[in-house]
C-alpha cells in the first residue's frame, strides 16, 4: 500500500531515517523508502534548518504522530525572527514525528524571489 502523504507514516514502523541538508529518507519495515526533499528549479532554496530530537527514537516502533505544519510570508513561528531585507518570499515547514521512544521535529526553510516553489515534496524513492 502506497503512502500518499507524510501523515500516512502514522502507524508504520521505520527501520532507518537518513538526512542530508535537502533530503530525508524514511525506510519502512518492508524496505520501501519514502522521502521529503526539494529539487531546486532556479531561484529558490529549500533546506533542513534544524532537527530537534533524536532520529533514532523513530526507528523500530510504530509512528504515533506524523504531522506537517507550514506557513509563509508574514507568518513567522513564535521565537523566530526573519530579516525584513530577505528574499521576496519564504515558507517554513515543520514535520513532527513521535513514537513511544521520543518526539522529533524537523524544520525546513524555503526562500525565493516569489516565483518559485518553496515547498517540501513527499515521494516514494525509487531504486
């Protein structure tokens, strides 16, 4: 059964979670891999800014919470500051995951001149 969106991870058990600055790969018990990523087009940047919690807490037990929360221009998360001289547009996205072992929040940040996508994509990883 294909997982159509990030929230679909709820109830599944992961065997591995791998990250780079612009990609997270989730390996499920059956070996199928899904990823959060962004492939830049031209004038944008979308990267992982912060990971709060231990990724190992997500492995070996079912995911109890899998939630995406995002906002854009004019909406800045409490406790964060954004310079007024920054790019024309920005989008932040938090991915929240929890198991009985712990809670992890991954903060992504996208910025552009306003003409390009700043979102994070969810997809099945082939190969």
